[in-house]
């Protein structure tokens, strides 16, 4: 294989001041720790401002940016081995000696992370949260807890995210529906006889409307990884973005970390879809009435800014009956979301039990005469 597109990447090492072993970040703390001698090295706090960057200007610069340098060759200083991370990864362990490796992001992506949230939940706490989540699952197969506990190997990963701020103005066209009632005669059968009754029948009066709504969106969050299911990642929210700190590779030592795989413009497209949901609710409120119909709307975005940050998750998968189930744990709060199997036997038993219980209740009511009384008062 040709080596012309392989470059030697810059790596950061965090050696122990006592024994020389590599230090790793300890979740929930402000220091790196040595797993061999227990020495702790404090990470110097930085107080840089967490900046927002102009979205339009970034797109212009990206259009003229040089392509990435190519596959990055990593040289492990601990054992001397040479290897490459997967194309989406820039932090992890050496596959030969297990040393914690953190590489620079500048060579592979034109936009580098400027902030992050460090892990607050450690491995044992994450495992505990996972077990609690398993115990809370309704209709899960009885053996799934044993399989999951033995098969799932938790990995700490920093996931790339975009956040977007934007001013919006939206013009809309639709209709307002106001409910009113009209007394109408209807025929019905009562006690075996055809009778005429007067009932209040609901109608809706629709009035064409148009208008404009405005809203400022702050920190609309979009996952920039394709490695994990978006529908699961989105459910890990909310994140405490107010506690973002300046990017420091020390916090990545001992953990995996990914480059973004969703580009900036793709991320904003997803953010606009999220914004549209809130704008739709704003329009419905602005229309008022009892019901609303929104025929079309057009949104203009201005003063759009973004941040690129890393957020911590514990990720794993377990196999049950030859199928893989993935789950993710919020590395800040311990919130668990994931895929799970169902026991169709348990579901069927619950349906049968519910049906029998309902039949029993109806039988008791019939014997007590309450059903007949209810029919009499209709």
C-alpha cells in the first residue's frame, strides 16, 4: 500500500511525574490520575470565553479550505508501535500496550472543538445506571439482564456536537378554527323505540389568517456523529451546556473521542428542522382559536452563530438471540437510553390477564345489576 497519503500525526502524552506511566482523566474531578501508583496531577483551569462563531463566515472559509492531510500514522511513545485510529477517531488506547493516546484534531478536520463537558460519571457509576435501567424495563425477557451484564463492555466516548444560535422571522398562511354548536334534531333508538331528540352538534367556522412570528434560538444542539443512532443520542438531552469549559486534551486522556462526521452545513440543516417544530407551535399560538390549520410558512435566519464541542457518553452493546442492542449513558447525568428486546410471551400473558380481569369486572357488575341500571339512565 502506498504511504504518500499517510502522515505522522501529533500526539499529546500525559506522563506521571512519579513513575512515568501515562495519566488518564478521572471523571468528576479536576485532575489526571496514574492507574499504577495513584499519583494525581491537577489539570490547570482555564477561563477562556466560550465563543460563538459566525456561521456564514465559516462556510465561506470552508469553501476555500485545504483538504484534510489524509490517514494519520500514530507512533506510541510508550511501546514504540505504529498504528492508525479509525478515520472518525482521534483519541483512544494503543492497541498494542493500552496506553492512552490523544491526537491533534487539526490535521483531519478544518473545524476543531473549542469546548467540552468533562465526564462526571465514572465507569462503575455508569454500570450501576445501566443495571437500574435494565431493571426498569417492562416486558423484557427474563434472561436479558444476565446477557447484558456479562456481554456489555462500557466505553467512554466524547461525541462531537454542533450548537446553533439564530434569529428567525417566519411569515405564515393558514386558517383559524372556532368551534360553535347548533341545536339539531336527531333520531335514535331508545328502549326499542325510534325517538327524536335535540342535541348540540359541533361545527367549526374556518377563517383565513396570515401573520409573522419571531423567535431567537439559543444553543440548538445537533449530534455530529454517525456512529450512534441519532434517535437515541437526542434522548440524552438535556445537557448542561452552561458548564462548557475550554477544550483541553487532558480531559480526553483515557477515553475515546470522535471527529465530526456531520459537516457544519449538514448540522445546520438538522438544527433548522428542530427549530421548525418550535416555530410551528409559535404559529399555532399566534393563530389562536380552538383549532389551527397551517398551510405554509417561510422562515428567514439571521445572525446565525455556532459552536463545536465534545460531550461525554458511555456506550456499549449486548447481544441477545443473535441481535445486537446498543445503549448510551449521558456521561454527565447518568441518563440511559437504548435499544431493548421484548418478551412477546410476557406481552401476550399481560393482554390475556387484562382481558380476563375486564371480563370478571363486567360479570360482577352484571350480577349486581349495575350494568342494567347504567343502561336505564342512558
